[in-house]
C-alpha cells in the first residue's frame, strides 16, 4: 500500500474538488430548477451511466430539501440519456422534522427545444450525522481478496468491450472469482464483487454512493449474458456516512426470470459498516 | 388439506369478488383522478396497513396506464392514513411498447377540506403474460413447516397487541421458529416467515401481492423490539403472476443501524415461483 499512500500525498482529490464533484455540479436557474451538463466522461459505450445520473439528481435534491443526506432514493429510468445539457426540476413533497421527501426529474432537449424526461426520482432525505450509534446488524462484509490481488481494467482484456470512458474515472478492482466473463468463462453465478474507488482518489460520501451502487459490471455478465442490461428502476438506501478509504461492493442476482432480473448491491466502507444497500430491476440482455 | 378443500367449495371468494377487491375499489372522478374509501377493515391498531394502501394505488395506476400489471412500484410514505375517504391523483409519465411508467398520490381531507398527501408512488407497469418462460433463478423457497404446523392469530396470544382488524381479513400462519416474540422470547434474528392467504379464500394476483409484501408482523418483533415500525419507503417488484393457492412469505432484516432497518420480503407461490420481491426502509421502534 506504499504506492497508494504516495499517490494520496501527491494527487488526491477531495470531496468538493474532484472529477465527480465537477461533473455532477448543478446550477440553480430558478427556485427548484437546476441546469446541468451530462459529462461524456461517465459513459459506457455511448450511454451515460445510471449511477452518475442518480448522483446528479441526488445533488439537486440535497440543495432543494431542508435535509442534505439521501436516505432512500427511488429512480425510474425512462429514456436513455446522452452527454450534453440537461435540466433538473425538483419539487418538495413533504418537510418533516427528521425527514423530508422530494421529487426530481432530469430532462434533456430535442433539437426543437422540447424536453424529454430521462429519469424520475422520489427520495427521502435526512441527516446521517443525527443517527444513533445503535448498530445491531447481522450483515457481514463480503469475502473479497486484498485489493492488490483483484483485477482492474488494465489487468487484462477490457472488462467492458468498446470504448467506456467511465473506466478512466473509476478504480474498480474485481474479485478474480467474478471476472470469468472477461475471458469467456463466466461462473454462471449471479455475483459480482470488488473494490471500488474514484480514480482521482476522492473519498466516498453519500452522493458518490449513489454512483457506486450502479457502477460495477452487471451480474448478467457472470450469468453468461452479453450486452446491455438497462435499469428500469433502482432504489438505494444510504445507511451511514462512509469512512475514508476504498469501498467493497457486492452485487447479487437471485432471480433471472421472464427477461428481467434484480441486482442487489451492498456497499461496505473501510470501517466495515454497511453504508449503502440498493436493489434494481433491469432487463436481461438477450444474448 | 381436506378441510381447506371443503372451505374452498363452500365459501371461496374470487379475484374481482372479494373483501380485498371491494375495499381497494377506486371510482373514476375525472381523467386520472379516483375517489376511494380507506376501509377500517385493514387497520393495525388505528393505522391503515401500508400494503393495503399500496394495492389501492396500484389499482388506480393499472386503470390509468396502458399496461395493467405492476412490475416495479416505489412508494414513499409521507403521513399516516386513517379510515375514511381519500382521493388518488395519477399521472402518466411515459408510455412505451412493453413498459409504461406512472405516478400516483393518495390524499385525505382535513376538516376544512384541504388535502393532505399520504403516499406518493412511482411505478413501472407491463404485461406479466408477455414475459418469456426463460427462468434461471437460483433463489430457493424458504423452508417453512407445513401450513397446519404453523401458527395464526387464533392459535395463542394475540400476535399483535390491541385491536387489529386486519387479522380478520388475512390468513397468516407463521413458522413457529419466528413467533418467539408472541410469548416474550424473540429469536434475536431478523427473520419472519409464514404462509399467507386472504381470509375469504381469494387467490393472489399482482395487486394483492402489493398487500402481501407489507402484511406480516415486522422482523423487529423477532429482534426484540416492540411497537410501531413505520415504513418510510417500500419498493416492490412483481416478477410473475401467482398461481392459485397459499403463498409463502419470507422477510429478512440484515441491517438494523442508527434507528433504521430494511425489510426484504420474498413471496413464493404454490408453483415454487418467486412472484414478488420487495425491500422497505423503516424506522426501528424505540422499544
């Protein structure tokens, strides 16, 4: 880890001053309405990553609601986003003492200027700092080999065929037990596990966790399916403010049926806390 | 099962003609707007069950969208509902060939006639009949003893203290391994399992599954906590049209932390198909 420590000393980005923060920035246009620019840096082939979009919506909601931390964010993906300008329209649904609920939609523009809705989100926000210290979790962190034994985009065949800008923004190191798909030998199990960080060294916060839950290769690859696994709906619970350091992510699919599958993501921080839990419903690839 | 068969012959309600159907009925007032009456028959103490409310919203959305079956329904619970009149306002968000997305809110009236929003839902609907027969699930039905060895409301101490009308509408028989809480000896595990049916014998359909995922005693009881476990957010995936016959429901909590917990429900039909998966974020009782 000497190398990592050295990197940290020389070039580590910080929360608020990083690629992720710049690329998820939103600018207040008028009350509840934010302008944004979807960066081409977070694309997989030509599609903008759904977790990146979710983080941007989460940022807008955190600015428009009286509470700043996402507790539960439910997103329904409507149409495919493309790099370029976007507008986010938010609505305060309910304001409470400890929790508040809001809604947000991200739109992009057609050539004639009409807006097309990309994603709609319902979310409940609170204050993670205000949570009690009472922890009775029975969940255990996943067994993942040490980071230096795991495999990243530069360690072999390109994990995702084609040009995927997002691989340059992330530091994903997969458990070798879940990379069979990259060499044509998928395990057949609906499991994907690995270490997750941002390439510029920025530590995780609740907003970046919204990216993390949807930034690993899909479990469908290990189920032997190739191609796009478009998200229909993704709900994320942020359960704890993450400690600094790399995250561990475990994604599991139990039920691939009728052309659809669920993906359950658990995200663990360096202090062994379960910091995020998500579940998505996605269309299975036809391959 | 001879007794059950006899009951079925004499007094079985049917889908469309049952307590559940009558009590979740909605009446079109104008385009997208439905009047409803929250029945006191589905209350726990004084609170209207969240799954019952969800089924009512699901029915309104099924009538307003071009697709009739809920695939993914995300509900954020805002304020506590009470028996009495309500209005459901729906919006068509996107219409696609195989899926459509809608939004719905349930409101009740204050004495001065102003509306208070109780629940807001985002949902994606489709056609369960159109799904492929390709099933590669690795999920296994939970090990639950035969129905006649499981315990219902009439088999011992009242499972839920106080007057709970909903127990008369349901036929819930819990795995004896998960009823320790009813005799003051909770297991300490975040697990609740059992058989589920409607008391009048109506078989399950996608709408009643929206009730089922939130109609069991909370896992917090087996974690040794007493009192109310209010739902903040509940997302349900309906994965298959259920076969006739009793359902098996398994609810699991892994992460009780900071005053909140998640509850994951799996619902299995008599053909051993995983017909529904849900996850909710709830406030932990203080007890």
